C-alpha cells in the first residue's frame, strides 16, 4: 500500500521554514557580532593595528564563504554549463560582483566603523523600496497598492532615521541638515545592492545559482581587496594572517558564514519565495535586539521614529506579498532569481 505524500510534503515544508528562521537569526545578529569582534581586536593591538579590523573580517569572512560555496556548488562549474553563458552574461556577472560583492560590502563595513549598528540596519532598509522603484521604472514590473504604500513608508522611515540623528563629529552639513557619514555610506551600499539586483533580474535570472554565487563572491573579494589597498595602503592587511584574528574568524566564519549560509540555502530549496520574504522581514527587529543584547546599544529617538515607519512599510509590503501568494506559488522562479529577491529584503548577512 502506498503511503500518502502529503505528510512528507508537510514535514519538508516545516523543515525548510525552520532553516530559514535559524538563518535569519544568525544573519540578523551578524552586524552586532562584527562590531563586537572589532572591539575585542581593539583591546589586543598588534603594533599599532587592530588585527580584527572591519576589512580583515570582511576579507577573511568572504574567503570562508567562497570555500563553502565551492563545496556546495563546485559541480556546476563544468565546461558544458560554462559554454552556455554568453559574453553578455559574463559582463552582467562582473557588474553584479563589483557592485554587490565588492563595493557594497566595503561601504557597509566602513559604515559600521563610523556609526551605530542600529543606524546601519535601519538605513539599509532603503534597499527594498529602491529596488522596487527601479523594477517598476526599468523592468516595467507591476506592483500592487500595498507594496507601493509600504515602500513609501519604509523610504520615509529611512530618511527620518538619517536626518534626525544627533550631531556627531562624523557628520557633514548638507542643506542645513547634519548628515552622518556612516549613514550616507550605508545608504550608498544599499544603492549599489539595489542596482546589482536590477541587473541580476534583467540578465541573470537563468544563470545557475552556483555560478552566480561563486563568481560574485570570488570577484567581489578580489575587488574589495584591491580597493582597500588603494584607499588604505599596502600595509592595511598586514595582520590578515594573525593567529588571534583567525581564532575569532573560525568562530565568525563557522557560525555566520558556514552555518548561516548552509541553513539559508537549505531553506530556500524547500520553501516558497513568499515564505522566505516573510521570514527575512523580521531581520531588522532581530538585528536591533541583537545590538542591544550584544553591544548594549539601545535604540535612540530618531531610530524609534524611523524604525517604526520602516516596520509599518515592511508590514504593508508583506500584505501585498500575501495577496499575491497564489500567483507567486504558481509562477516559475529560478533559484538565482529567488536568491536575489530574498537577499534584497534580508539586508546585511555578515559577508
């Protein structure tokens, strides 16, 4: 007698959701963990340098991610698959790698060095409404009224978070407003990721996920390394082989990069895009809570004001996604496209 398939499907679906929730918790805490590691490094200078600098964390973390991705997707890098890629595909892959693999992480990590973790988390929410606007403008995608209103609310929340910040030394005066440099860098990083998402949607939706992820991570790491050498000098990575750095990076890489990425990839394989989007929408709340528990960084009044509007925007956008659940479930979405869509709503993931 054949067993019914429905319980099996239910088990797999619950398992996929569990993986997504665990990955979201890990990724949401990554900003606070990164800042904590640099504070630990500041207490153990080697010469006059912090061995656990933001650049070292990003560089070594990306190497750990690259090793993981090669182990998971290395088989996709074969002659038969690579021959199917056109020159336009490689140009688009290169553009995405530069924007989202090299430029954006560098800007976001520099933002962590200049402003609070909560500010980076909230300003990073500029990415989803910007991506939505660019999708409508450049890709002629249609959105429902809930997503439109949600995007506007989130955008206004980000602007308020930026302009209501109290005066600090890391500020520049623009039009009578004091704008924090760290917040502006986080916003620039969001713009870079949004641009890369649009390029990916238009040209890379059918590229195998393994080729997309490995190429972006590898080239992005090289681009970031070269930019850091030009901006900071050849001695900036002098401590990249420090045993003190690597003992902490094994923890960071093992937990956030290896376990987090593994759970995320596993969850995406067995869950719908709408479910992954729902889970990722909780990322800013968990990130702010992690910043308080790990760093003692309590939200400020501007963060409460801007963050409240951002959360309203996320809720309204999610309502729009729920109303389209049936059409999303019935449409064919490639694994690469699903990864791009959900990464946009997740924000910073530690690498």
